[in-house]
C-alpha cells in the first residue's frame, strides 16, 4: 500500500533507523533474549551510545531537548521500524514506561523534579516505572484502587500493593497512582506521586513470572508493596486529585505507541513467514509458499497489517491536529483492532514455521508469549469495544 | 476516523449527494425493490432528470463530457454515498456495467462507435451490458472461453454461451468477449466486440434466478446465447487479440468501484444496526444497545469499516498517481478484504434486527442476498488472495 | 464417524426413508421451489399418499396412531434424512409447526379438540399454525406480549397482532398464545387458545416477504391480526395461565427437531460441495478439489457436521431417558451450535460453487436465504448462550 | 451433556482418579512447574508410588501386566481426568512418549528387548524417547529423512540428526527411526532401532528452548545427534523396512491420547474461567460472569468441549471395535478439531483472567505456551485436513 503519511523529513531520517535496526540489533537480539539482564545491560548501553552518536536518540523529544521534534505521524512510522526488533525502542530511548513518564513529567512535573529525574531519564542514565494496577481490583475499572497517599506535614505517606509495574527492577523511581482524597468523586480521588525506589518501605516483592519468565531489569514486571513509604510533598506530580486526568493523558499516547510497535512486530513476523514460505521444501520442487493455505495466510496478513497501519497513522494525524483527547475513540478502536491483528499474524507465522516456530530459535515464540498481553494491558479488548460502542450509540440517543 | 482524503472540491459537492440520496432515494427504495422493473423504470428516469438538473450527473466524466472530472479518490467518496442507497449509482449514471463500458469505450472505441453508442450511454438514454463469463468454465481462469468470433469479410460472426451478463435485459448493446485467434498465446486470443442486442441471433435465454429473484431490466443477470450473430467489423473495440488486456483495464477500476459501493452499504447497515440497538426494548429501561454482544458488533464493525475505507481510498490515490496497473495488487487486496467486511457487517446488522432482519421490511435482506456474490464476482476471494500472495512471494525469490 | 446411536429398528427402516427422499423428492424439489404453492400442493399431496402407502407416514406417532413409535434418538436420524430435501418433513407429515402442535394437543387438548382437529392434522388432511411472536416485542423475552384473551361467558374474545405465524396461509386453525391473566406473575399470564382461521375477525394481513419471497401456503410466514375474535371456552388448550409452561414443552422438542433438520441440510450441502469439488475443472487435470482451500472447507465441514450430529443425538438420548425439561440446557447448546455450523457449511458450499452457488439452479441459495433465520427463530444465539452460561455459573455460586 | 460412553467398570474406578488428581496433584503442580526437574523428580516418584499402591497405575496395561485392561473408550475418559493436571499422565505412567513406546514394543519387540527394556518401562523404573523428526525436513512429509542405519555384521551403525525428541534428557533408550533401505519404495525405507542413550556417539546436543523454556528431564525436548552409534542387530524392533508401518500404528493411538489429554486441559481451563467469572468483581454487585461477552465465551467453550469429547470417544469406540487403522480418518479429524478447540478455550480462559492470566500464578500460561504445539506436533492441522478431504473426495471419484 502506498504510504500516504510520508513527510519530507521522514524520508530523510527513516532509512537511518531501518539501517540501524537491521545491522545493529537484528544480529544480536535473539542471543540477548536468552541471557540475563545484567549481562545484556552493558551491551545495550553501548548500542544506545551508538544510536546517540548517529543522531537517532529519542526522536520524539523536541529539538532543544536533543530529539527531532517529530509529529506523532512521523514518530509512528519510526516506532514501527523500532518495533521490528525486540530491542528497538529501548536502544533509542523510546521504551515504555519511560516514554510515557517523560511525556507526563514534561507536562506536569515541577522544575525541581524535572531537573532531578526527567533530565537523566531523557538522557538514558536512569530508568523509571509506573505503578497503577493493583491485583485486588479489575484493571478495567481504574477508579477502584486501595493504595493510599496521606499528606502528613511536609511529607506524603504511601501504603499499597501494585503489580505489573513494568521495568521496576533497576528503575530509579516509580510514579505511583494513589488515593489522596477518598471522599472526592471517583475520578478526582487519586494523585500521582514520584517515589524513588531506594526509599525505605518501597518493596519489590518479586518480578512476576509471566509466560514462563520472571525476566529481570528492563525486561520484567514487578509486584511491589509500599509500606509507609515517605516522600516530600514536592514529589506530587501535577495537582492533587488529578491523577486520573493525567493518567488518561498518559495512556492515550501510550496506547498508540503500543499499536505502532505492534505493527513493527507484525511486519517482522510477516517477513519471517514469507521467507520461510519461499524456502521451506515440502518435497522436490514444492515449497510451503506453493500451498494455498499459506498463501491465504500471507494475503490476509498483508491486508490486515496494511489496514492497521492506515488506522494507526490516521489516528496519529488526528492527535497531531486536534490532540489526544479528541482522538480518544479512535485510540480505543486501534487498541483492540491492532492487538487482534497482531495475534493473528503471529499465530500464522508460527504455524508456517512448524516445530521451529515454537522454539526460541526464532523471535516468534518471544512475541507469542509476551504480546498475548496486548489484548489485556492498557485496557482489555472488551473495555475498548464497549467504550467505542457507547460513544457511537450516544449519537443515537442512548 | 478523520477523513484524510478530503479535498476542497469534495467538501463543496459532497453534501449535495448526501442530500439527494437521503431525500430522493431513501424514501422510495424499499418500495421499488418490491415492484417490477417496468413500473420502476419511469420513476427512476424522473429521479435521473432531477439529478442532472442538480448538476450531480455522472461526476466521474470529464467536465467537457458533462461530469465533474473527479479524481478516483474523490469519486470514491461520492460512490460510497451513492452506495448507501440501492438506487444511488443508477440514478447518477454511475452503475455497473455501464460505467465500466463507458470507461472502456472512451479509451478504445472508434469515433463512430462513440458517436452511436457511447454518447447516449453517457447521457443515460440507453443501457449496456458486458458478456464475459461462461457457465462451462471456471470464472477464476478467464482465458478458458468457448465463445468464438470469426472474421468473415466485412463482418464478424459470433457464436457462444454467456451468463451473468448483468443488466442485459433492456440493454441496447453488449460488449462481448470472444476468441478471435484460437492459436495465439492464451492472453492474446480474445477480442471485444460490440453487439447490438436486437441483432438476429442474440438470444436472451433467461434472467437467471439469483437468490430467489430473476429480477428484470437493470436489476437482472442474463444467460445469453449468440447464434451466428453477425456484426460489422467496425464493431471491434480496440485491437484484435487485445481483449484480455482491455478486460484487465476494465476490471481494475471496476473492482474498486465495487469496494466503494460496499462501504456505502456497510455504512447504511451500520446506521440501521445502531438505530435498532438504541431503540429496541428488551424490557423496561433496557434496550439492545445495552447488551455487550451488540456493543461488540458495533465496535468491530466500526473498526472494520474504517479500515476498509482507508484501504480503498489509499488504493484510489495510487491509481490517481500511478495508474490502475500499478495498483493491481492493492486492488486484489481490497477486493477480498472489503467483500468480507461487508458480509460481516450485514450479518451483524441482521442479527441485531432479529426476525425483522430477515424480512423485506428493511434493506438488509436485499443486500444479504444480492451481495453474497461480492466474494465471487470479479474474481473469488481465493483467486485474489493467491494473486496477492504470489506477488509478495516473488520478492522472496519464489 | 461411527454411528453410535444406531438401533435395530432404525437399521430396518432407515433405508426406506433414504430411498424415498432420493428418488421421490430430489428430482422434483428444485422445480417446485420455483412454482406457486397452489401448483405444488396437489403434487405434494400425491407424494404424501405414496409415503403413507409405503408405511413411512409420521414415524414419530405411536403405533396406535399410525406412526412407528420411535424414540427421539431414532426419529432424529430419520429427521436428518428428511432434512436433506426441502420437502422431506412436509411429505412425511413431520413439518413444523404441525408436528409441534400435534405433540402439544396430544398432551393437553380436550378429547373434543383432539377429535375435531388433532385427528385430521395427524392424517395430513388439514394444516395448522402457531401464533406467538409479536412484532412490537423482542422475541427473546417471551413474557412481553400484548395479545389478550378475555373470558366472556362461554366465549373467549381475542385481540392482538402476531407475526411469523408460519404456514398460516391455508391452515385450518391457529393455536394462539394470549394474555388471559394480566395481573398474574409473568410466567402465569398467558394461555393457549385454538382459533379456527375462518373465524370472523381472524385477519391474515399478509404473507411477510422474507429474503425476497412472500411465498404462499405452507411455505409462508404470516402477519395476522385478531380483531374481536370469538371462540368457545372449550377451545382453551390445557389450563388457563399455563401457556408459557406448555410453550416451553413445545419449544424444547421443536428446537431439537430444527437441529436434526439442519444436519440434513448440512449433509446435502456437503455432498454438493464435494461433488462440485471433484468435478469442476480449473484447467486441464486440475479440479477445485485439488485446491487446499477447498480441502480445508471440506475437512472443517466434515468435522463440524459430525460434531453436530453427536451433540444432537446425545441430547435426544437424554430427552428419551429423562425428558425434555431435564435436557433444557443441552437443547440451548445445540440450538446455537448447530445453527452456526449450518451457516458455515452453506457458506462454504456456495463459495465452492462460484457464481452457480448464488443462482437458484441449486438448492443452496434457498437454504442460504431461508435458514439465515436459524440463528434467530426459537431464540437467537445470544439468548441461548446466555441461558447456558447462566446455568453453568449457577454451579459456581452466581 | 449426558455421558453416553460410561461403562460399569468405569463408573467404579473413575472417582478414584478424580480424587487422586484433585488431592495429590492439583495442590503441588504449580509449584513444581517453577522448579527444576531434578528437584521435582523425587516428589513425582513418591506420587507414583502412591498411585501404584492405590491400584491406579498404568490402567491401559492388561491385567496380567499390572494394568486394568481398559478399552480405549474407558481409558479415554481416565486420560481426560489425568489431563486436568499437568502431572497426571506422568504420575500414572501414561505419559507420552513412553505410553507409545510401550504399545509399540508390546507388539513388535523381541522377548529379549521386552525383558530388558519394556518391563522396567512399564514399571516406571526407566524412561524412554522416540527419535523421528529431523530439523532439515518438513515433518509433514515423514518419508523425507536423512538419518541412516547401516547393517554391519552383527551391528547396526546409525548416523543422523533429530530434534523434538521429547523427554530424551534422562531417558534410558531412544527408539530411532532411520533409513535402512535407501532404494526401497518410500514407505519401505525406514526401520526402528532401539538405541540406549548411554551409547557412545549418542549426543544430546541440547534441550531445545521452547516458548522460553529449555526445561529438563521429562519436561524437555532434545536435539540429538547420532555419530556412528553402534547397536547389536537384535535392537531392531519389528521387521526391517517396516518403520513407517509401525510409526503409523504408534501415531494413531498417540494422536487420540493427545486429544483425550487436551479435553482434560479444556475442562480444567473452563473450570478456572467459570470460577473467575463468578467471583471477580468489576464493581459492587457486578462480577465478570454478568458480562455477556464472558457468558458467550463460557457457552461457546462448553459446546465445543462437549463436541470434542463426543468426537474423541466415538473415535475410541471405533478403534476398540475395528482397530486404529480403520479409524485413521476419524483420528485425523479429531486431531485438528480438538487442537483448535483447545486453543480457543485457553485463549478465552486467559482473557477472562485478565493480567493474572498471563502470569505463571495459574496454569493457563503453561498450557498456552506448551500446547501451541498441539496444532503442529503429530502432523499440523493442514496435513490432517488435507488427509481427511482427500479421503472424502476419493468417494467422489477424485
């Protein structure tokens, strides 16, 4: 499909990202996935330096901040390229949850917090995490939350239990969502508070084993407890009671970032599927790609990936022009649509690879495991479908 | 989803089409569908006059020819509006197979044929048809064909058997695809010949009963026999042996026209589904639209229709910029993709309507019956998927 | 798949039904479908006589009544055979809604009503219908109903509006469900009353056009109005206020009858698909059946039809041993499961036939149109799924 | 659904298996999955002793051999119970590949091999593996194979490369499929040879990392190399050249064993899904199970699992009565049908669990990873569908 979202600037910088990902990351990623984080971390740090030197660092940042000042439409297309490697976003410092925290702090953090935390984060010197989901409550209903933050003189005292705090292991700080105003209306109850992870009382209970792996460092999702954690009042991000409002502003772009990355995964899996189809012999003179079932999978995948990209970039364009809030419904749409395309494309790519597809000798099994969550995290399919339908039915008087 | 394909001109003329379709066609179409063609024809003729007077006639024609000289991207968006009514394309003289024949004759017919046939066709004074498919051969393999056209002095003598000759009943002429050069290479065997339907030997065997209706006039699909039909040599369209080449040029845009129209149907069915969901009571205070299953259908339909439109208009843009041939693969992609979305949307809309959905009291049952063919005509899904996959796998060395 | 539900008796009589259907019905059914009911009726009457003479009449009736006294498991297997022809059930007097009315009257009608109405119905001398669904209320919530029946001395006066009163056109009587006790608890409000169709005030408004056809006689679905219809009190069937209870008893077996018939349709469509696949040439030496996509459809259809039959006959066995009420949940299960298999098998069979599949030159288009309702009538999929899930979740304390 | 396959004997012994699995295995299995094989092995050995003492050991063995002499229909129902735990089959010594090797050696091994290898295998004192698949060849075409076995005096010399040699790590011997007669017709080329794993030249290259885990011991799948491995001629199992014939006899029951086990997994996942649906609160007074989408999943899963069981046990009955060869087509049918039901049920169960579903805090993620292979191992879906379709189309003359 024709790229109707190309820009002059993008045409200039795009090839460098493709080149970097292909030459610097593809050859090492499989090996890294099978090693421990502590062994991988130095290697990735070196890659990051190379990316910085090549002027490819954090392209979404403004030019003053060392980025390229891209529109969402432009960044989306780079993000797809990054997504073709499991290491792409990390190496260019575009990885969740840091990118979301950077955007958030940019808008709402005090100058002191920016100086102390945002700058090194933007520079890739530290990592961060975001503590929202609690095991005791359905994630689909975010206003249900038990973590509390009590203002006590110049301090805030936090107590609570979170999980799926992605990349907490090794992070310098966590932005914690906590109830500060229990009696306020549901959406005005919570606030966001920056909590250094070396704070007394901040307990990393475990890296949750997910799909067979607890992982470590950046590649992990923690269960944490906040036991009478004390931070200065100035660690409040934005206004008290505006936690949900800010979370919405953080989650909207967060979801489209995921969609962009998923399309990158789809393209890579698609490429692997075609490569396999063209080369795997069934018998003399007949390869997998001659089989009509495989052809069907290739054709359906191509159509669905193209559709996904057009949907995501149209949504990005709306965000660029009207803001993330105006594009709320489009974001819900692409969230469930692209997540499901991702599942289908991965499944077909695995089946095309046969037994090889379930081994860790290709990337497919990594994505199959770690992207099953795509239909769950940041709102399950069911919630986004309901949101979209209700917004539509409102126009019909419901 | 944001309309990223809007143009200044489109913004100007679009509302007039929406208005016409809504006010002039929606109120009459259900009634017409249940009456005979001979009763409907005068009503439709009057509507056509109104459309002409309003300057809405055949917008795809150049301005000199009385049209609006639209790009494919622009026409696509009007075609969608027309497609929301079962009468839309006909009333604006944009209906298949005439629109395809007009495009074809425009490019390849002699001046005499243009004067005698194309002009009144463009003006809506006569109708035409196109004779290609033969019952004895799989349509998916177009080079298999038994209809012959023998050059005999100044005349051509045709013999053969065709079916699915859409709108033959009442048409003034048929463009017949016939083998003129039996021993040429497969794709150079056939030619296109204009055959007046009042010619001796041109036999309309029957209007084929399709999904319960033989229909009549424009709403019919004929089985025909050519029994020693004689036409002057000058009725040859284009060059001898170039029938397939021209058929490809005719079919490419033809397929995208269908896709545009299908999206119009999807939007109308979607609107009916939402209307029903918002108003049909299950019990006091609970309507269908409160049910999560219905919400799922609405959300999935919205996503799939939006994806379809983006795919189709992107393809249209490519045709505008690079020509239909360059967009061959994209056209295959949207052909199967949109046809399947259409099936799903219609099915959900019917299920939402319950028993009402299978009656002829709404348009849904008409589309359900008459668009099942969308996955078959102009190439079945399976053929388009294989074409797409093979084109992709070529890049992988297959 | 092995037939694990065969019985000695079935082995004896089964071939005669297969034989009759194949030789007496297959050759005429397509022709009949394209003619009017008044022309078809005498032909069918003759077929019925032949069936009676061959001892194949109404096998579900007890032996005293002229039937074969079959178990549900046995009848199910014959019903499947009947279902392979669109005329099967009618010719053997096993057609809905008569079979349901026969079962109902057998259990609940007074001796007078049995003498006057049931006997000729069992004998095929008259036809009947059943008036339940009302256009103003969602069929999924049967207790919502506006038709009233007021006891007035020795008479009952009925007023109301019904639709989808199948086969009303030409029927001698209608069993009408009407509210007799407006203030009773919801499930005790309605009663069943036998209303002769020649009664003053019984108005057949129209045969509803469904999927393009209003049909006529047995092949029709009426909209009716009851305008101050008066019948004697003795026309009450069963006890006053027990209408819903009896409806449940009527609908349970009614649903399994449909499932059995659908499997017959599946088998016939499957046979047509295989026949086509084995014979339709794509090119020299290659037929449709060599294509892997077609093979997939055949394999998936075979598996799903086999699964359907096992499910239906297991349910029948439970009905035989424990009664229809005990099998309520199983009946809901097969209702939605088999209806969906039917849709898939028909769709694949049509696609395999290409353009021919949408014509009326095969039976597929008839079933495609007239069985789309299978997912709606007698309770839409959504209602049956919810019933099943709720029954299961009850065991988990919900 | 009614159990139409119950037997008197089964009714007697069935509860003991349910009891054992529930009380002895459910409480420990999650913990074991997260530990190393060497730590788990002694625990499992103790469980096996308990099972033996309870008379539950290897019920498929004849009574003389210490089993219960069950029919396939009976064993199938116990196998389902075992399958509800990830440890079930192992603890009762019914695990693949040992059960397949036991059946095979029973039929074809010499008395010496039986004495030396089969007896301790049946007794659970040793484990075994089966070397068939080779990475260089598509598993869907089993006659393509490069491993060779050359007869050299009294010895056989093996060279080759195998992978997916399940449970090789710690096994005492491997039954290797190797080409002995290169010039014979394709299906007469290979033989089966018993190779002790401590043989010089038998190299376990690695336990293949599959879906993130290399595993160990019984829970592993090895890549092996045979480097001039020498075994005595008497290690030949069955006749030379009959390897494929025996493989077919081994694989048929092997496939149905998988299907039975998968149904057990389905039932357990279904139970977890219902439990979660009934208890997970969305908000005060509303749990997941009140959501219609969840109800749909529960209903569809129930229907599909019931259908699967009926299909599998019908096939088992045919095997009991007519032998595995006669049921070849039914086995292909259930292989792809049940594998796909398994995927769907697991997927729905995970989605119902939300974030918890992708953690290793439940069994779902283990099955999600390790049963994705179900659609691949022992023949991918595509191969079984083609086999079934071709067998059917043969009856239509193709």
